[in-house]
């Protein structure tokens, strides 16, 4: 199998560390460089001693030193805008795990993230990386915008139903994630003594993933941007676990006949997708450590319910990024990615 060189920018964060863990055992993607401004000059096994073969990588400081076939950018909002144009200009493919290329409208980006978008060309050419919904476009892309963790779980549950015309005018997404989803820098809301014995809603109707969910649901379902397929109320919560994400999605007004169509549609839509499994109501440990999304449906009159569970750091981040990179480099999408989770 052909070997391709890759680099990781932002190697010391949670997503960067998860990328390194998966890449170091990948049979076709060779980790050549890792960038971490805070740990430049240190061996990877000093910073991440749990990683295999970490002694072979010395962390670098400057992303402009990257000389690889594909770069993963695991950076805070705004940082990918500094490096993506340069990388693309020299022929390096890019998978951006941050939010800088997810929203196609520069004005929507400015409203959501409080800063102007400085790479309009990249914004126009970026492909949204929800793999199961966008395989063909991803395979030919030079720049892929990896979805957020909450949008990944939500969209995998809703898109097949939207495409089949089975969604009511309004759905409610009650989403709960482990605290690693908030990043490695502690805040008063995410520091474990604050979050470890509580369930905290955050962002509410203004959460930055709301516009991403609404945009992708319209675009990937084939609806015109001015005619959203359905209205989405999205409310995320932090729960006292480190990893894992569960969305409970309520669709009022779905009767028994409509609910039967839900189950058959979801099962049929993902019959050939190795990373999506439809069946029993999922538990978070099934998904933790894997690149799978577990889906289930339930009738709870007067609503239909869809459950969607993923590992926020794998299918919701690093795993999906590698799944996309596999397609971009002509590899089977499952290459180097774990199917099974860690728990019962």
C-alpha cells in the first residue's frame, strides 16, 4: 500500500494528541512532523509518554516548516487562517479540525466567531467533511473542513430523514458531551472541580455549532439555503465524563407510521457505511475509543426520538479527520481506524 507523509499542527491539544495516537499505528499515513509551539524541541514521548514510537518525533515550532503530503490543523479558532493558504499554495492537502472553514458565509463566520474571515478563496473551495454524506467531494478536495463533534452526531442522525422528507418543521437537539470537547485549556466552566459533579448547559441557542448544524442540514439535504428543511433548536451540555457525546433529538408530531419509516430509512442509508451502526439505544462506552456513530430510534408520543452517540475526540474529531484524509489520498476510508469501543 502506498505511503503518504502527514503532519499535525497543534500536537499538544486533545485533538492533536488523538491524531498522533491514531497516526502512529496507521499503515499508510507516515507521521513525519508534529508542530507544538509550547513544546518545540521536545521529543514526542516526553510530552505524550503513552504514545508508541513517540521517541522518533521531535516537536517543531513553525508550521511553515511542514513538508508533507497532507497536514492536519488542530488549532483554536482563527489560527488555521494563518497557515492554510500557504500550505495549499505549495501543494499540501489540508484537513482543518477547527471551525475556520465550516461556515461558507464569511458574514456568518464573523457573527459566530467575532472576527473577520481572511481567506475567502479557501472558504469558497473548502469541502465540508461529514464523510458519510460527502464522500465524493471529499475524495477530490484539497481542503476539508472537519465538522464539529456536536454537528457530526446531529447530522448523521438527521440527514437521511431530511433527504427522505421525514422530518417535521421543528426538531430539538438535547446534546451532552464529555469535558474534553471543551479543549485542553481549563476554564471556570470546564475545570474538573467545577464540572465533575454537575451537568451544565452552555452556549444555549447561541452556541457556535448551531449555525453549522443548520447550514449543513440545508445544504447536504438538497434544500435551498433560504428554505431550511427544518428548524433546529440546539442546546449542548457538559456532563461529568471525559469522553463521549450523546444527542437525544426530539421531533414532535411523528406518528407510528412515520416512525416506522424513520427506522427503515436510517438503517438503509447506512447499510454500507462501516462507521455508522443502527440498532439498540446506545451507551456512551460503546462509542468511546472508536470511530463509530451509534444510532437508534424510539417512539415517545407525541414525539419521535433519535439517539446518536459518538466519541467526541474520534468520530467527532481526529478519527473523522483521518477518515477524510484516507479518501483524499485514495485509501479505503477505514484504513487505520478503530471500529470497536472500550466499554460494555
